[in-house]
């Protein structure tokens, strides 16, 4: 058994569908998570992913032996207006239909923020208990409803530890209200650790029953990060899609402070058999290294971590 490695196309915002297959296979990845294509984050609107084109895309993937592990949407359930959340359910169903045609196993969604405001959100610890209960209940309802459709297709809906839902106490409170077995978690292993100061064992134990997929990245803390008009514009675009987007000073995998070996131990020693996906946020952080530099480093480093854990286990 070997780890299954993938990369998010957030890492390579300018690549075409053909390029993500060609580069991905050459760099040693086993598959891909599609978040965007040629800077289009609304996959439903991209010309190459229209219903009439999906059979051709599936043939390209199958011919290369390079599957799509999942589709990452911008669907979220934090809006206080029920009609807006209904609209998100409809979009999510269309993503699930696309996922089934492409052979993907799941669609990623967000809870996003607990208390939306015009400027984004307020801090989690400033949300009142009533606001928190209301928010987690409406996100759970969205997950349940979308999960039921996913279950009918043999697929999953996974909610990412992102925004306020990177606080794994919030995430667990939400998931405990969901009954549908098709609903799980995308554990972005970096976010609870970096943004909420959680230890990896804390995050893992809270999320363990629901973990279906993982994102990996690395970062450091800089005293003062320099910004440019380009980076500020990219951050603004990210916030426009995801109110809970937070800044980190990302560095190449294993070049920062993230305790990757500890994370691998937790997953391997409990039988995790999902994907290890590198989310190099080039789309939102144009100042970081290009995908041609960053992506080839990931598969061998994951295999190395896997081997270290296996050696220790035996």
C-alpha cells in the first residue's frame, strides 16, 4: 500500500485541463482535485466542463490513469436567508452531477463563517451562543440536504476546516447534527493548527469519525509580510468567494513550521486510506513559487513521511 497523492488546481491557476493531467502525471501525482480551471472558480461555467464536454474530459482522465478525486466548490451555507441557502443546494447538486460524470468521489463545500457581516465575519469567540447554535444548525441542514442527494448518487459531500469552521469544536458541533452518512470532513490539516492554535491530536480526535480527505500545506510566521497590489487583489478575490479566507505566510512543503510527521502518524496509525492533497494556494497568493517549482516536491515528501511512519510501526 502506498499513499495516494493529489494536488488542488488552486496550485496552478493558469493550467488547462490537458496541462493538469500532463504535469500531474509527470510530477508523480496519482490524481487531482479540481478547484478551478484557468482561473475560473465556477466550474459549472467553464467551457471545457459543460455537460456536452464531460465525456471527453473523462476519457482524457481514464486514458492517462489519472482520476479526479473530487471537485471543490464555493458552495456555502452560512447565509442567514433560506432562499440563498436553497440556491447553494441547487449549485451543489449540479456539482455532484459533474463529479459523478468525471468519476470523482465527492464535492467540497464550506460552512464558512458563523456570523456573516458586510466586512466578512466577526471573531468566533465574539459570536453569541444563540448565534452559534443558529449558524451550526443551518449549516448542518444544508449538509443534510445536499448529502441526501450525494448519497443517491453514491458520492459524498465534505465540508472543509476553513474559516470559522477550522475551529474543530464548531465543526464537530455541526457534524453531530447531521445524520446523512454521505457527509464527511475535508481536514485541512494546516488551518486549525495555524489559525486556532489547535494541536494536531486535538483536531484529529474531534474530527476523526468524519475525515474523508486531507489538505496539506506549510507556513511560517513572519513579523511583517510585504504586500503588493497583486497580492491584495488576489486576497480580495478570495474573500469575495469565501468570507472566512485567512492569510498565512506559505512556504514550500516541509520548509516551514507545520508538524507534518506528527500528522502522518495520526492518520496512518488509525487506518486513514484517503488522499493526501497538496493545496498550494497560488491563486490567492501570487507571490509564492510557481507550480512548476512547488508541486514536484510534494509526492516524494509524502512518500518519505509514509515510510518513516511505516518503519516506526514495524
